[in-house]
């Protein structure tokens, strides 16, 4: 079962589909998505997409806000090019049919979120991602150069390793030739050869017990690239969204967009008093890492499992017009947000680290690109500024396409690639072994590698995860291939990267807060200089 395409795109969110639509102007594109095409993190993005449009906002203000949110670990060059290309990329979305909310005068109705100094977030009510995803899917489905394989799971990317050549992370000509893709209909692995491969597999949220990510967010792309000896960084920087709806019966957690706080909602303790001013002068609109740690601390001090978000001061018509999804969701569980406070709790939301790319979306593996949440472009640094993620995906998928189409015609297919090796696989063990290991993984990450960490917690996490890793690898080698064991394997790989990157960072920075290194490294260095 062999297939050849010019461009192989793994993932169907904004990063994958925007790349596919542009690449389709130059060659045949195959989009692989492991669930339904619209089951992506993009669809669940409520808040919007940040871009500089009107005075008094400026590119420099947006750049400064991004650098501050990233705790100065963001790559200034990458931040500048992303922000300066924001306006043009947003206009392309509009050309694809995306409808952003407008004022009565016809201007875009811009929102303001935590960490932003100006109103610059374009939105479609509180379902911006769904609007974007629907329009991109429609365009892709009507493009004759794009083939979409739904419910197909990428297993591994193909490199020289599959030709029997030893490779390492230092191999200078490490090259991607495509990927092995699991076909659920025939229950076989297809060999898909491509000149260019785009990794756009999204996030890693399901390695934690409580996440706003869709259940498909198992870190597949990051794990595949890491196993193929590609370079990954910054995995310690996991962003916990401060406000997911506290509803233990539901998984994944329902997101309460930051835009609600931007519109005037405030965080409160059980007694009804605001508490964010104790932690930051910006109050409930402080950057997400600060707000998440503050909520975590308030919960620990009170012994409660959540805090409250009070939106009662927001005018009813504004809630109905701009937050209808949140209003309806809360009402379905007996909460009227026009008068009742919303129980909220932090949840794993976004990975700021990932596959290392340059300014053109190129990874450290030749002919392999990455975009979206699975990539580490350098934009987010130690913490992502709200609503910069959709923008980043657009910018780097665009730049990756420019780079790829300039060279793909000169890239030959590698026809020596062997079919997927099934030797030694004899059975499928009971599913309980996989589901229980997944629960153990989520417990380890949630309890030891969450919002607040310590050397002891990380060491325990590392030791316990290693046992899971050994058990899972043994199970994988002898099992007939199935998506569940592949996802578990990927999640364990991602957990390993988060833990080890966290152990390597001997400071508290952005989303990584350690009880053993509570001071920022810059502060520590300043103290040493004064001694």
C-alpha cells in the first residue's frame, strides 16, 4: 500500500489547512487527520486572533507585549516578523470567507485580553476558531488538488533510519521521505512518500488529567519527530489556561475564554472578594502564567477545588451578543452567568515548546516543516500571549509554503523505502493495560509536573514515567498495531520531554515555576553581582 504526493500535511487545524490551501496551487496535497477533519484545537479556540489594525495600536506595542508575556525568552527576530505580517495574514482569512465581528460603523470589533496593552483581538463571537476551521475546511474540500484522509493516524515519519542507516540528532543530512500512515478501514499501515512533509498535529494537553484540548491532542507530531532524531525544545513551558469551567463530569474541560475577563469579568474567592490584586497590579487581566499560579495558590490556601469568575457586571446584551456559547454552556448546568458566578479551575491548555523550526518553518530534518502548536518557532518564549497562537500558525504555514514550493520540484522521491514491518507482532493485549497506563501517565504529570514544580516532584515523575515507558515499549513491540497503543506511546514520549526539560531549567521562568528556584535567573544573577 504505497502512495506518492508532492505535499503531505499531517493535521487539519489552521496550520495544516492554511498550508495545504497554498501548496495546492503548486502540486498534489494529501491531508491526514486522525479523527474527523474538524476535530482540532482550532475549532475550540474561543477568543480570537491578535493582529495590529487600528491606531493607537502599533506593531511595536504588540511586539513589546509578546516579549513581556514570553518573559524575554522569545526570539525578538521571530516576534517582529510574526507581528509585522499579522495584518496581511488576517486579510487572507477574510478572503477565505472568515467573518469577524464588526461594529456598527463597519470597523472590526476588537477585544482585549490578558497581557495586551491595546484592543487588537479579532473574533467571531466566542467561537472564532470554529468559524475559521469551517471556512478553511470548505475551501480545502472544494480544491481538486487536495485529498483528505480522515481517521488516519500518522505512526512514524520516514527517514534514513528506515533504510538501515544509523542516524542521530547531529546527522547533517537527516531527511524526511514521508510517513507511515495507519488506515483504520483496512487495518494496515500505508507508506506515503512525499517531497515535502508538514507536521501540524497540534498540542499535548491530554498528557494531563484536566485539559481544554480535544482528546486527539496527544502530542503525536512532537513524539514522532523526537523519535526520528529531530530537535525539540521548551517543553517545560506548558500553559495552563486559568479559567476552565469546573465540571468534573466533563472531559475535556470547557474553556471560559480570557475575553470574558477582557470584557469586565473578575476572579473572586469563596467569600466574594477579588484576589488578583494581591498578585499583580493588572488584576484579572495579568498574563496567564501569573493568573494560573494565583488561582492555584488560592485553591491550596482555601482547600477548595475551584475559584469563581464573576461576569455579572457585564451588560446582558454584551454577553448574549459576544459570549453566546459560554452563556448556553453554563446555563445547561444551571449557571446563569448574567447573575451567577462561574466556578473555574486552571487546565492544561497550550504547549509553548515543540519541534524546533527556523523563520521559514523548517525543522532540523530536511524536507520536514512544522507549524502551529507542535512547533517551537521562538515566538512564545516562556509563555504565550493570548490569541497569538492562531496568528503564529498562519504566519509560519505561509512562510513554510514559500520556502517549500521554491524547492520541492528538485526533490526526488525515495522509492527504496520498505513497507511497514509487522514481524514479531502476535496479539493485542487487553485494552485495560493501555487505558490504565494512560491514567497513570496523566496522574504523574498532573500531580508532579503541573503549575508548580519542585526537584523532588520532577524526580519522582521521572522514575515513575520510566517504568511506564518500559512497559509500553514492550507492549508496542509485540502488539498488532492499533491507534490506542500508538497514542499512549506518543504521550509517554511527550511526558518524558516535559519532565526532562523542566529538570534542566534551574530557575523559575514564565510557565515553569519551581519551588527550589523561586527567583528568576536574572534576579539571581543581579544578586550575585552585588555580592
